[in-house]
């Protein structure tokens, strides 16, 4: 597949996902027999707090994979003893899958696709500065700012914001900023920018 075709396919994929965000339909992600629901804002915050290797591109352990599937699975029981046994058997299924090269690869592929889909709409600002002053600490966390931004705009309780699908929360955040901040500019999704960068590199290299 040439770069132009790759770009078109990725763009169509992103546009379809944006439509699915607000429809009654969704993509199915099945990991060791468990259907993963769209990642919730609270789940993302939890994974960031745990510094999950799945978010930072490092090698995940059995426990990390099991935890990710459990946090994103569709239905969870309320009884603690049942939770314990369900997590135990989920871990056993993960171990069984990882022992097979083919099944292990398929499992990690599903999880990484689920993560990519969840983070596609992350609002990256054009010209965003990431530097911080030495020995300084922000008065509020980015998580609190994000929840407050959405809750304030739509008159929602913060707890209800935390239950939102992450992609929807990102999409609303992007909408809020572009409609309320004059001259505010957002970058295209990372996957699109990566393809464009690849194309520019190929031109520079004469390929």
C-alpha cells in the first residue's frame, strides 16, 4: 500500500470512528473472550495514575494485561468474592493466550487497537508548549481541569463526566476550545500526522 492509500484509509477510519462515537453502534474488541467497552474517562485516569506500561509503550506483564481487560470489560459483579474469582479466571485465560505465540500476538493487537481508538481524539494544540518552570507545580491537575472544563460547559456533575467514554470527552473538549477560544488551533490526529511525516521524509529521500 502506498502512502496516499494509507492516508486515505486512516482518514476514513477516523471519520467512521467519529460517527460511531455518537451513534448506537460501536466497534467490538474481544480480548480472551471478554468484550471491551469504550474506555471511560475514569479508567484512563486510573491507568495514568498506575503508569500502566500499555500507555507508555513498555512491555506489559500478565497482571498489567489482566488489569486492563478487567477495567474495560462490559459488566462487572458487585460482590467482592465473585470479583476475586472472575479476575483469577481472567488471569488464567490471559496466561493461556500468552503461551501461544499466535494467540498472544492477537491479544496484544486487540488491546493496542483498543488503546489507539480510545486516544485518537486527544486534543493536541498547535504550538503547544510542554516546558515547565523549575521547582514549580501547577495549582490544579490536568485531570481536574479537563473534568471541570466539560462539567462547567454542560452543567454536569463531575462524577458523571468521569463515566463518559473517553473519546466523547476528548471530542467535547476539542469542541469547547475551538468554539470559545479565539484563534485556537488543534493539530490533526497523531496517526494522520505520522503518515504525512512519512510522506515528507520519502520526498526528502527521493523515494
